[in-house]
């Protein structure tokens, strides 16, 4: 028994020693483990996004006012909310026009005849009256074919039916009588006002001297948040198919790893830095410079047909320098600006067809969770006073003011580019939009 007991004790000791040694070896291996990554794919390939609009690119959403303003007994409210804007446009587009008359007395006379309650629809760029009546309001009654406007004033208090006033670029008022119920419209205004913010009027020159002509802006902007989104590249092949024709007829040349040139019998395309796209039609010349107002619908159709409104784009006016029809990206109800024009779509017409088509090649993807607080924007009065008292500017040259977002793209070398959106005041000065920064325009 003694021998057997001793044998068992020795065996237990050997087993215990083996377990201790195994534990030490395993612990060492765990703490010194280095994975072999040699055969693991570490690169992330950037994919191009096919043209696919995030918004229904119907004509009402593209030629949409940028704000609606409610003026009631010196109390001013406004909003840029897209759903609310569409609802107001839907209401007036369903009206039947019974008569159109030109009030030659001018805006000053109309400001006296209108009561202290009216609604304003403000557009970023001038629109032809005839086109708006036909294509937006869907009416057959023709107005002055040469007149253009940027503001519609809605009077729903003078009589039982709604009256629209189009404020033309030559300081006339076109009065449009409709069959719309003033009572029903006032109900919409009352319910909408609860979601609006306080606005104020700004007088900049002799064209903005009263309640009907003042620039209306948020009194105390509430934007204190910057946003970031993953950036998707728009597939250039999709656009080329629309403007250059069959892929087999296109000759591609790489200028460098980020810029390319495409040629066909139709025209030439230059893609710069994977972010800017420019097409020139070889069969057109720009010397004719036809009136761009005659091609607003044609431009809309051209972009819409190849699904080019990849974000919330809206008509933003005509650039006088080159007669380019401009469409601007909007974000959370506000226009987006970028110093390299990545947030714009521009079209210049030749004698018979498009001469030049330019656009950015980025579109927003998934929102990045991290949000950045930004400094509170100055009030409208602080902006007005700073510019009006700055000797480097002539305040009468300010033709519009609005809140917008400055969009910047992250470094191209990162795995996934992002688009950042930072709120700021933007001022239209000498027909150019500039960002306001601490009393100066840049």
C-alpha cells in the first residue's frame, strides 16, 4: 500500500507540474500573439454611385421658393421648411386664374392698398411670368410674356377669393384674380405659423423701402449645428451616356489619376479632380447668348431626363456674367455654397441646344453620427449694421440675404471622403453670393 500510495503521489505531482507548465506557455502565447495580416484585404475601394435622385424631381420642387413669409400687423414669421413650401405652392397651383391685370400705379401704390396681412413667396432667381402661369400654376391664361418676377404676394383678406400679386423686375405689380377660397387659405396660414420662426425686414436700397419690397430674413438664426455626411461619387459614365452618346463612340484619356477627358462626335467632357464635370457641345457656340429665360423648362428637362438632380437641387437664378442657368443644392431647407462650385449645376445655352453643362460630382450618402457645435450666428440686425457701416462696401448693392450652409469636402486621401455642412450668413452683393464673416464678405 505504501508503494502504491507513493506512486499515486508522484503521478499527481507530475500531472500538476504539467498543468502549471501548460498554463505558463498558453499565457505567454496569448500576451505575445501577433496576427498575420499578410493575406488580409486591407484596402477599401471607393465606389461610384449611379445617378439616382434622392428627391422627386418634379417641376414644383425644382422651381420652389426658398422661403414663405407671413406678415400680420407688423408681426413677421417665416420658414424655409420644404414640406411647408410645397404645401403653399400646391395650394396656389390648384387655383383657377380668372383674370390678370397690370397695376401701373406701381408697388408704392399697392403697398397702401394692401391690408396689413399678406403672405410672401420668395424665389432665389427671377422667373418668367408666362412660364410660371403655364408650367407651375397650370393655367392657360397668359400674362406679360416679357415680365419676370422673384416675389409673389398673396392677399387673402381683401375679398373672399385669393388674389396673387407678382412683383416684376421693373417695379410693377401683376394682379392675378383666382377662384381660391380666402378662408381655406387663411386656415393653412394659421396652422403653419405655429412652426415658423420670427423674421425681420431689411431695407438695403430704393427697391426695398416698404413692407412689400423689404428683404425678409430670420431675426435671430437658430442654427448652431454643423453636420457631416459620407460623400458618394456620381458615376461619370451615366452622365456621359446622356451627353456624349454610345459608350463605344467615346474616347477616354487620363490626364492624371484624378482627371480625365472624354471625346465623342457630340462634344468633349473634362472631369477635374474627380469632383468637377464640364461638358461642351461641339455643335454649338455661345456667341448668340439666347435669353436663358426661354430655356428654363428645357434645362429642367435635360437634367431630369438623366436623373441629374441627385440631391435637393432648386433653380437659383441666372448668372449675368455668362447667362448660366443655376441650380443650387439645398440642405435642411437652406442653400449650400462651395468655393469650388461642388454644390451647383450650371447650364449655358447656345443657339439651338446646350452649349455647356457643369456640375459637382459629389452627393450626400449616410450621415456621420458625430455632430459639431458651432458659434451662434449673428442676428440679422448685426449683419445689416456691420455691412452698412463698413466703408469697403456699398450696402445698396446688397440684393439678397439668407442663411445657408458652407460645404467642404474632407481630404481625398482618407478612406472615405466626407462632406461637412456649416451654417453661415450669405449675402448677394454685386450679383455674387458671398459668405459673411465677422463684418466682411468672402
